[in-house]
């Protein structure tokens, strides 16, 4: 039996049974056996099944929201998680109909036409994190199911409660229940899943992602990883400071800063620095804690207790090296939970852990720069490259965004990319550096991560081909 801590009370109030090695092997066998029939339904047939599942999700939405709120301690984001599922089913169903179509295409040789054929990886293993437990467990699973894969999900043991109501919705759709399975446990269950799946999608820390990728590589199976970030924001001369400060308070503290694409370091043109910090601090101070109830403010507790020690260490290191704290700056204890108010710091530099290591909390360290080249060099001085933001006159901001090492750069906003999961026209993005490896989660072509691609070349001529032997 494993135990889960309630992040709002600090109490252990949920226990669950880990999936045994034998149980996992049996689930793998069942999923593999069911996958050919699932693939044979075709995209339209699979989309119809997922629409029935969407109806079950809608009927269970209150139970799902309640469970995710208990898991994370946050209600506002839990509503967003539950609302995302139906949207993704609709979007990916439409994308799949076009992206996975197999139509004849003329080639450079008038005698030969080609067909693209897509064969799904039979079994996808998904290993998902604790910060958005419901949506991140399904962000890759939904398009993979539409592509024809069977899917086994191993969510984080830190936030396990949502699995109970979600499993009921899956069980209500027999065709889906045959090919979508959730297993529970710690890292050993995830390791066993990597050893038995045909493809892996992992979302989590860079350190663990490297281990997952190496284990998958040893089996010669594809592995998609979206990992940690230390996302920068650059505020250029000419930026609208009112817009920039509001966007960055949101982009740095949404979900208590516990999201991989949080803005974790801010670089501001020196001539704007003092006014920017003052405005940012005023706005941050008005963003209250969601305590004593989830409706009393915007900032929830720290979901994963060990994260508090990382934040505390980063703040202590910054203070010791001369950083000035304008708001927040402490790990607070309320009702048994661990909390951190939105924290604005200035007089920071890259000798401080708060500017180089992932904090995963509502921290906004602000550093001045003296020119665009310096701003870009500072933004790119990181082992990470997940996403980022640039604020300023649009033409100039886009030019700067093109030079920032990151897969999703928001211009005059922050954290925009996740809102376009499954969008049929948005551009693709990939992670840079230690923030991940593999194809894009964005863009219509991203569903093709889950298929093997076959070119069928048909010679329609009745005459001999010029490359044949003269025999």
C-alpha cells in the first residue's frame, strides 16, 4: 500500500495499492491483444468511441474536479484540467482525420504515385507528473489513442486520487477500456512500463527524463520527453509595463509556479528596471493565497512537500548573495500545508541558484540588462530551453524571440503555448537543450509521433522501368 499526502492539510488521507509486476504484465498482454481491433476501427471509429467517453467525462466532471483539487490543493487549475479533456478529444479527432489520411500523391516520376501509410506503435507507455495530474496523464494519450495505439498510463504516486473517478469513466466505454489502462506505483512501475511498451512519453524532471530516455534507448524504442525548464522573460525598451507585469505575475505564479513553462527569471532593460520592479511587486502583493478555502485567493499550496526545501534553498542563497526581496520570500505554514506567496526579487545575477536552477515555485527574480545582445545571452545562459517570453514593440520582440533558445516563445504574453494543444493550425515546437527530446506536442503533425510511416510506391506503367536489368 502507498500513501498520499493532502497538500492543504499535510495529512496522509489516501491509500492505494501499487500495481504488481505480475499485474502489469497481464495488463500489457490484454492491451496488446485488444490493439489490433482498436486500430481496425479506423480514425472515424476511434473518434466516435472517444466522443462517448467525452460524454462520460462530462457526467463525472464534478467528481474529477473534486479529486484533482484534493490531489493538488488547487481548484482553479483543477477546473481547467477537467475542461481540457473534451476540448482535446474534439481537436485531436479533427486533426487525425486529415493528418492520418492516406491519399495518392503524384511523384517526380509520372509513372509512379505514392501513398503514405501510418502504422501505430501498438503500445504506448505514458509516465506523467504530479503538477497537472489529470491533464498531463492524457495530453499524449488522447492523440495516441486516435492514432490507433493502446495506452498504459503510470501517473505520479504523489497525486493519485483522480484515477478513481477517471477509471469509472473509462470502464463505461468497453472499447476504450480494452486499450486504455492506468497503473499505479512508484518509479519501479514506471521502469517496468518502459521495459514492456513500444514507445514512451515521459513528462517530468530532467534528471529522471535522462534515465527514462537511456532505458528506452537500450531497447531501441522511441521516447518523447518534456522535462524541466527555467523559462526566461525579456522586457525590452518600449514594452507596455502594465501589460508585461500583469502577464508575468500570472505566468510566474499560475499553479503556484508548479508548471514546467512558468517564467522563472525576468530580464528588464535597465532604464525600465526600477519602475518595472515596483509595479510587479505591487501586483504580486495583491495575489493572495487560496486559504483557508480554495476560493479565497489564487495561489494554492505546494503540492509536493520536498519542493518547499528547493524553494527555501534558492531564496536563502539569493539573500546571502545580496538579492533584495520585495514581496513574499518565505515558506509559510497554514493549516498543515506548505505555502509560498508570490515573491519578487531584485539585485540578482547568475551566481545565484534562483537564476540557474529550476525553482518550481511562484518566484520572480528580476535582473537588469544593458542591451538586446546581453539580454539574449542571459536568457540563453541555461541548461534548459523549454519556453519563454518577450515583451516589447512587436517587430523587435519577434526578432528577439527568434534568437532565444526555447521551443515556445510568447510575445507580449506568457505561457501561451499550452492553450493550443491539439490546435489544427498552430506552429510546432520542440524543446531545446535539457528540456526534452522528441517531436512536437503542438501542430497538426504532432499526432504522427505515435505512428510508424510507410511509403507505398505504385508503378502504374505497363512498360519496363529504366532502372531494371536488361534481362
